[in-house]
C-alpha cells in the first residue's frame, strides 16, 4: 500500500468486531473501549513507518482500518 509519511488511521466503527489486532500491533495508535472495540487515538499512526501502517491495516480481518484522507494546503 505504501502510505504517505505522517498519515493517520481511520477506523470504521461499524465494521470493527473487536479482534484487538490493531491495538495489539500499534498501541500507540489504537486503544479499546470497555466493550473491546477499537478506536483511533489522536494522531494515530502519524509516527509509524509506511510498512508498520500497512501491517496494521492488513492484520484487520474485518478490513475496518484505512488511512484517513488528509487535506493539503
């Protein structure tokens, strides 16, 4: 996928099934609520490499994780 430097994650909450792979692989980018469903922390993923972000995206069995679209300029 090769995401841009500084890109952040987006998570489709409706697709999340609470597997926990995202916050297991990237606790600096994700956390979970009391029910075990993930949410993206502020700036989630911006400090990660493209390879690290791609690994997290690929690990989600529900394909609920993407890269947030950023507005430039």
